[in-house]
C-alpha cells in the first residue's frame, strides 16, 4: 500500500493537481507517526501508511492556502464531506487520497475504540483509493450491534448518576483546548470561549467553567461530528468525549434520520429549515 | 548525611509526617499518575515513570483565587499556612521550581507563590528508569540530582532506599531513622545512578539552540516548522517550567490561571491588535522563550528535560528535532520576525 500511496502522491504533485500533500511520516525513527506536508515529488518517500497513522489530517485543510491532497481514512473522509457541506472547503480544491483502513492503534498498541465499531473501512468520498491487501472481515451487523451498546450503557443510568459521572470527568479538564484544536470541524475564527463581552464561559479551569466548555463543545458539534474520535484520543486527562459525541449522534439520527459526513449534497439538519417544519418557532 | 531506610521505615516516616504536614504524593488516579494529598501510605506509588502534570501545580495552581470581592469590598485570601510536604518528586520537577523561583521570587516577590514555596518541603525520588523521551542530563540535572530537594531517596532495588539530606529541614526529617550508610551501600547507590544515567542516550546541545534561535529569528524555516502544530495548550500546561498565567474575575472571585502562548488570545490587546498574529509567531515564541530569552535574561535555559512535551503532544512534534533543524545562519535576515 505504501508504494502505491507514494506513487499516487508523486503523480498528483507532478500533474499540478495539488501543490502539497498532507500525509503521515515516521516520528523520529519510532514506529509512531507524525503529520507531514510534502511539496516536492522527491519527498514522497517520507510518506508512510500503517496502523500507527491515527491522525485525522483533514484538520489541516482549513489552514491550507493552496490546492492540497490529503491522505484520508474512512472516518477522516467524513470530515471532508462535512467541510464541503459547510462551505469551508471547495471540492475541487482538495484531492482526497482515500486509504482502506483496517484498524488503528493507540500509543500503547491497543486498537482504538472507534475502530472497533467502524463502518467506513473504505472512505465514502475520494479521488484516489489505495486498497488494502488484507481487508477487514467484520460484518456490518456485528459492528452496528457493538455501537448501540456503547451508548446504551450510560443512557440506562439515572440522570443524577449521569450527572455525577460527567462532573467527575469535567473536573479533570485542564482547558488546554486540544479537543477543539484537533477537531476538523471546530473552525470558528473566534471560539465562544474567547469571547469576553459577554463572557459566556468562565475561562479558568473551575468545575463550572469546565462543564460549560465541554457541553458547548459537544452541542456545537451535534449533527456535524463525524466521530473521528480525535478529541478523545488527544485529551491529556482522558475525558471520554466520544460518549458525548455518540449520544448526540444518536439523538440526531432519531430526530432527523441523519448521519453526518456521508453525503456532500445533503443539508445538515441544524443548518437547514423547511416551510413544513412541525415546530412553529422555526417557520 | 546519607541514611539507609527500608521501605516500611519510609512508610512509617510518611505516616509520622502526616501528623504535621499535608502530604502530597504520586498516586494512580483513573489510569493517570497524579500528585495529590494522601491520607494513607498505601496510596503512594514507589515506582512510576513521571506524573502527567508536574509538581508546579502546587506552587502555581491551574486555578488560584487571589481574592474575593463583595459589594465593593475585597476580601484578601489569607494564604494557608498549613505546612506541606511533597513526597516522591522526580529531580527534574524539583529543578523546575528553582527556575520558577527566578520568575516569581527574584525581582518582585509573588506572595502567593512565595508562601507555598516557604511552606513546602520537597522529598525527591531518584529515577531508576528514565524514558526514551527524558533528557535531564542535557540541562545540568540528572536522574539522581539533589538540586532543589530537601531529601533525595534512591531505591537500591531491594526494598531499601538511600536517603540523602540536602537541607537542614531535610536532615531534621530523617534524623534518627534507619541507619547510617556504609561504603557498600554507597557503592550500590553509585551503580544504580550510573545505570540510570546510562539509559539517557540522547544528549542535546542547548548552547547551539541559543545561537540558532538568535540568528534564525526571521528565518523562513519557521513557516514550515509550525505546520504540524495544532495550537493547543498541552505542551505549555504540562511543562514544569512554563509559567504564564491570565487573570479574570469569575463570579465574585479574582482568579489567576494557566495560560498558553499557543493561543491566539494570549497576546491579543484590547485595541484588537495582536503582535503574534499567526501560528508561526506563536509556535516560535515557545522555543525562543525557553532557549533564547530566558537564557539571556537569567543565564539558564528554561527547560529541565522532563520530556512531557514530547510524550503528550497530540501530533508527536519532537521539539528536539524542531530545534536541531533550525538552519545555522550567521546573521538574522530580519524581515518577518
């Protein structure tokens, strides 16, 4: 796969379709990887692809001022769809180098939680696709079952217990905003946390401010979050942010029969309105 | 004075100290290694890589109330006089406090910081197993350094510890406990020390960083070097020597809390002007502060080589590489700044 990836990247650069490739390279001689930005054809040998390529590189598209190619796993490609839907990038400005993904590993060599319930081993949107020689064997049915369970466990608990659970989690937050910074869909030029008049969210790491921040982050991603899981992966104190995201994903699915990141032509429900909306206040 | 104590003797010592001190020690808390006040000695971790957050959090807390106000009147917080003892700090973290002292004590005495420093004893635990990301020896410290500590404990890997005092207060704590070490104990301690130092394979040349940073200030190198950075605050917050803070009024409290130079708002002025208006400037600032400005202002590098920034970066930026790759230039071309 790596050879094919490098070949395709080289072609894209040579043809002038892109001026830069955002990909993965080895991190300082170790097995882990770090994002890389390649602008010259002879640098494509830096590109790698394996189970250590965890990052969602589409994050960097919003900063790119030139035509770029991006190496994208299935989950990452969903973010590109959302960015197109929200007019953050233009489809013809980006070349998606889709990679068929099996499952990725965290820093300790464990399979990432999101990969256990993945349904997009092959990206839903791409310009170039690099297929795996050993595709995953899991059936779609098994995956769906697991996914349901992950949300249900917490939902089954009474409100007071859920509140205690999250208070304990938010207490740990150090407000480093890595969750926001790593998110491809957190692209506001000025985040609500940065506004001081009025100060919507207390800036210091108090339980009150932390709760407000974490709730707002999740709410702002409702119907938009594509579950790439990067926020949870980077949280230095281990707040299970995917649980919040997944819950909202489920709510959106139930209410609007909508799954984010699948169809660039569809309008995300929370940015759309229709004259036949049953709610009076919307019309 | 060096003494030899068995682990249970040390535990007895902690238990005795708890009567007069708030004892803060490394514990395992939801899979994270954290320093926190303990109530039982069996909570203590005796062998751990390093804590997620450095011990600076007990001197410059992530959030600290400076005073409360009510109906136009301020109620000053009386800094708690309760004596504290930090048990099992790694030598790198202890050294970081000496660097923070230069900021918070040398010119203007920061009373909040000062009170905590005065009231806190530091008991260190030598590193026997430094990690790949550790490089304390490049910054004048070492896995067995006593610098900044009242006591240093070194595990001889058989359940006994050499406990070495490094201050009169430390000497007082250990007086009469265990037994005085003999030559054989000291030889074994030396062996453990050499083993630990041997595990730190990579030596950095900080002086070369200074020169490259000064000359490469306006280099186009930074345009590309900053690309990977996602501009979060992890490396700054988890760094034992980063000490920038913000101040705000929250409800009826004036609080100060950690701030990070990676955030766009860090340098934003009320006029709306922002002197570090791009990621490039903000990225570069961290390196310059640690290896250029602080060295020029205080004579030392603002780094203790604990490696937290390497281990915790969400996109695995290796700051050693960033510094190594700054192109050597003879003079700054200026320009972009």
